[in-house]
C-alpha cells in the first residue's frame, strides 16, 4: 500500500473535556533533565514553522498558531508521545463575534470530529449554539502563552492549512491529514435505517457521499482517482459512537456524546498505532436536513461527504470554505457534494492514486 505521510492538522478525539486545561508549567532547570524529555511533535509533524513551547509537570506542550487566530495545541508525555492534541478554530456567531472552539481533538485511541452549524443564518441552530457555548468555551485548551519562534523540529513544509479561502475549489490545493489511516485502503459501513425514518433518498445521499471519495467526484474535470474503497453492507440496529466493530451511520441526539449539542454531525474514529479500526458517524436530530438542497436545511450528502472525509483520515480545514473538508456546515449549501482539488490531494496523500 502506498502511503505518504505529509504534515497534518489533526482532527478530533475523545471527550472534549477540560481535563488538563490547567496543567502546571514547570521549567526544567537541569540541562540533563531537559535533554531527557523528548520534544512534543504532533502526529505527522508540525504544520507551521514557528511555534510556542513550554514544559509541563509530566511532559511538554507545543502550540502552532494558525490563520484566523486559530491554533493547534499538542501535549505529550516525557517520551514525546501525544496525550492530547486539539485544533481550535474560529466561528462567527450571530452577533458577528468570532469565538474559538474545538474543531478536532486527538487522543491515543480515539479521534472525534464535530461539525458546527450556521449560527448566523439558522435561527434554530443559533439557540442551540448559544446554550452550548459556555460548555464549549470551557472545553478549549488554551494556547501556550508567549511569542512564537522558529521551531527546530519543523520538517519540510507540507500542504498544511488553508491560506487563501478566496480560491476556487478547483484551484485550492489545501489539505490536512489526521493521525492514522485504514490499513487495507477500504472499509465497510452500515446505516441504522430506523433512525433516518427508512428514507431511501437519504440512503442514496449517504452512498453518494462515500462514492465522492471512492471515485473522486468533482466538477473540475480532475482525474485524480484514489486507491480507496468504501462498501455499503446493509442496515444495522447498532448505534454510532460505540466501539462495537461495526462502522455505523445513524441519526440521534448528539447532546450526550463527546461532540455535544452544538454539533450538527459528528464522526468517531478508533485507531491502534497508525491503523484505523472503526469509524462511526451521527447526524443530529435537532436541526433540519434535506436531500434537495433546501435553503432552510443542511444538506445530507454534503455534510456526510465531509464526515466521511474524517472517516478515511482527513482533517478539518480552517479557512478553505469552498473545499469539502471545511469544518463548518452552511444552511442550504450543496458545494460539498463535489470534492475540491485539495480534498483529492489529501486522499491521494493517504492512499495513493
């Protein structure tokens, strides 16, 4: 299997809790002791050249400043192994205020990626978002204090993060991979039909969303086929968010899970070493959905394509709003039904093509 590991922005992880948010910083005075602590480097490397670092009680942390005031913070133990990595990105609320929220958190065995809705145009979601905001803000790992400086652990620059959101989807080459990938370039999935009201049109949308990645579906005349396959395997009564060996897609209340009530959809990925072992996706019940691109609803296929991008190993993008892997859903938007150039390059980087 051909696998190219580019520097990446990590998506998602276990409970987005505040545990560790107040980790004690203790400088290491002994040079020998300092040398014994391996530098903290996120999976697949740093995405920016200049970072902010500090020592913690039981390890170290590094913050990578991103565009739009966002950042990724990674904490490691004394051996340099990641204990948590959180990507924090900006969302504009209904009042025009920019708030920084967890877009992706990574822990050693579980990746969880929430997708936020549209608090500006969606009045229903605006109320949901407002209620969830205090808890969301409390869950954010604060960026490391200090000024960024050149990091000696930065390798060759990769595709990294978005820097030019104004580019068309066909020209924007931005992509970011998460930690891990599927070892055999494939996975099977099932849907909990009952939770979707047995809707055949929704099943078709979910199938098409998977096929976007299998067949590299674009509107750009791009021929970059990827060496990856997803297989629909029928219905299931299993629930998403449970590590039970079944890759499940369902629709249910998200408020009690790690993504919280502010997410309109959420993807979980379990992994061991560098290999994915299971992925689940859940769509929220408290927002409106459509298979027809309705103005007042979120598009099943487009949002599903984004979530399934997480399932194959891609991360959220913070600024490329025209790419499928942009982290925020928009009301009535169907542009995510086709992949952009960066989406394709990201999939190829993981699985070849």
